[in-house]
């Protein structure tokens, strides 16, 4: 009888230990309680685009040679972008000018932000130096579903709703301070007339999901047994995720939503 009880106890103990031992051998760092350990600093910068270029169709992966070409193209762009400007150059034409050192590129340097008025130079830019790997392969886009790797088009109703929401904020940049000649408050005189993203209060990649941006791509994760905190370089927000918790009542609303 004692032998049977001992064997039964050993079997139960083995059943309890096997999952824990398997978890330790799966190569995933874990906390003392066995949960995946997410603590650390992460860089989301990558040259892999969110949407797949149209000409690639449903092709899901790049060859190593193609990825190397993308990295080399970015290196040349960065090399050109650090060229010194001529201190004696003439004023740019109305509407702005291409960025010094990037005149030969398709966007003329405008892809670095702030249109063609030189608001950002390479010092502020960190969009990565190469593409990323997933299971040893190089995706052509971050989006993998639908199969063409592109966001489905917005419905007419959604487009109309978006235009209405942005109507008070989006203005054409013609390279001139056109509002100076107008009576009354200008479009940039008061914070209420500026979107939260322009005031660096919310937006960009400062929330979920985690996506690469033109700069500020670092995320710091601190984890406990009850919470995970994601400190974002972009906008400098801290998203607090509660583990094994319940949503608050509908009367409780939060600036960044409620993460569980």
C-alpha cells in the first residue's frame, strides 16, 4: 500500500514538473513563476515597410541579396544627408527646396519629415539600418494578412468621417506664411487649433500597436507578477498593462485606454 502511494505521489509530482521543465527548455526567458520574461529595452526601428510595395504583389519574403540592397540604399541616403550646407547659398524658392545631399533621391529628402522646409535633418532620424528576420526569413512587409500585405481600402463612409475629423487641422503647405495676411487668430496661435500629435501629447507610435517610426523607436518594458509597464520613447508615455485583472466600470475612462 505504501509502495502504491509512493508511486502515485511520484507520478503526480512528475506531471506537475514536466510542464515547468519543458518551459525552461523552450529557449524563452521566464520569470520565477514561469511566465515569459519581457523585461528589457527593445528597438522597433526597421527598414521593413508596414505595407508591402505594390509591385511585389503577394510575395511574402525578400532574398538576402534584396535585403542587402535595401540596407545599402539607406546607407547611401544617410551618407548624403550629413553633407554640409553651403553657408552662402541663396534662399530656397517659394515652396521650399530639396534637402542638401539628397537631391538625387526620389523624394528629395522630403521623406525625412516636415515637407521641404528642412524641419528635420539626419541627426533626428532613426528609421533603422536593415530589415528584420522572422524564423530565418525576411518579410517584404510588416502586414502579412491580407495576402497582398496592404491595408484594405477605407469605405466611403470611413473616408468621409476621417476628412471631417481632420478638416480643422490639415492645411496645405505651400511654403509661405499665408496666415500673416489674414485678420484674426492664425492657425498656429492657440493650442486648441493644433492636433494632439503636433503637440506631442498622443499619436505616432506612442500607443498600440508597436510600429516603427521616423525616430524614437525604443521601448522599455518592466514586468512584475501583476503588471507590465511599457515605457515608450515616442511621446514618453507609460502604458500600464494589468495582468489577471478585470475592466473597470464604464464610468472610468483613461487617456490611453485600459490595457489588461
